[in-house]
């Protein structure tokens, strides 16, 4: 019996907290999402989710060919709750009092890449489908060169298809986002297949230093491309991929030692257990948190008067996000008492059957 990788739970918990913080900034307060904090949040949380999803999608025994994931199982957990909850959101949003930068109504849900904010589940399913096809190309024996070639080739094909089909069809299918996050998903899968080498590589001081320097340069270019004279769309795409890979390495390097210390006794500290618990509930939080956002127009003048300073905006968004997530977890517990609702709204088993709680778990 292998010990659970708590640092992935904790990373997902931190990532989903950043997701809610970002939506507090862009939907509750609105029009201050030009702040550097929002730009940072917008680039860091989703790469972590896709990297971790790629890691756990890679399953193979005795170095044989990777197993092909069950798309039916993924569809039931990702697409069904996405369709149900996003449809409910279309009817709920007009009376919520909040604003959204995304097109409202069913037009925003189906003809926009971001699907009224519910794009992640669709894109993750599409990437998983591409990965399922790629498993036949990855070979029976682990080969980093082959796996990188498959990743780069798949990414180029996805980008080319996105350009060929045009912006309208790309928006309907969210294929532009699928091509954006495919490389970091595959990086997670490759890291899992070479986990010993990856753990050694990601723990080196030189690796972390290089990742921080590359991430800083790429983040500046992506956040403020108008300040760079040599800007072009292809360089932008490459820098975004590099940024995602660097953030994944930095996140793991930061959280893994904390997790190892916190869970050294097999129980874990309170803070570590809470972040791990939140990580295990991240899909439910993602699907439901929009319904608990609320307008905060009164704080906008104060935020702007402080010139959108990083610290006060981060503290305020974190406090509101904590309140929103608390309500979501209560709602998730109540929904979990009904098996049909738990399946339709969160893609999870009801609380009575789900063993996930604040206590550490072991993987089978």
C-alpha cells in the first residue's frame, strides 16, 4: 500500500483557493482585474490542476505501455456536472447582482471558449481524450525523447487545428484552451512515468532558480506584451507553455517539503490537513462557488485609491474567498447526502459513501 501524495492534495487546495480569489476580484469587485495580482492568479492556478491531472492519468505497470483512461468515466465525472451546473448558472446569474467579463446567458455558455467560467471540465476531458489516443504512441518502455516528441507533436497539431477551424468553431469547442494546457498536462504524465528522476530534478536548487528566472521573464511578457518590442503570437504561446511548466515545478518544490514535514507523523498538522481536504473537494468548489459570490461595489473605490496595491487586494480577496469556500463546503456536504444530486452537481459520491474527510488517507 503506497502512501498518499499529500502535496498534490495540498497543491490542488491552494490552486482552487486562488481560483476563487481571482473570481472575487473579477466578478465581485469588477473592473480591477487589471491588477498584477489578478494577472498572476490567472496564470498560476490552472497549470497546477492540469499538471496534477496528467500525473494521475499516467498509469502503467512494470514500465509497460501506459493504460488508456476510461473516457466514459471521465465524461460522467466532468461533462455531466458541467452541463447541469452551468445551465443552472445561466438562470441564476441575472439575479446574483454580480457582473462577469464573459458573455452572459446560453451564448456565453456554448459559443464562448470560457463557457461562462465552466471551461475547465470540458477542456480537461478533451485533453484526456487526446492523451488516450497518445498512449498508443508513448511506447511500452519509458523513453523521455519519445514522450517529448509526442507532446510537442500533439501540441503543434492542436494549435494547427485551432487555426484552421477558425475562431468561431474554436470557441464552441474550447479547442484554443485545450491546445494551451495540453503541454503541461503531458508534462505531468511524463513526470509520473519518470517520477524518481523528476523528483530529483525538481528538488535541485539550480532547477528552482532557473524556473523562477524563466517564469519571471515569461510572466512579464505575457502580462504586459505591449511593453515588448518583439512581441508575436507564436512567441507568446511558447512563453505561456514555459510559464506553466515553471509554475508546476515551483509549486511542487514549495509544497512537497511542507507536506513531508506536516505528515511525517502520519496524521498531519491542522493547516496541512485543511489544505489537503480542500484539494480533495476542489472539483465541487470549482463547480459551485459561482453561486456564492456576491457584489462588493462599496470596496472598489478603496481598492482603486490604494492603486490596486498587491497586499491589501490579496488580503481582501483571500478573506472573501475563505467565506465563499466555507459556504460551498457546507452546500457540498448537504448535496452529498443525495446520491443523484451529488452525481449531477459535483460528479462525486454522496458524503455517506465518500471516505474523504479531514483525516489522512492512503491510496490503494
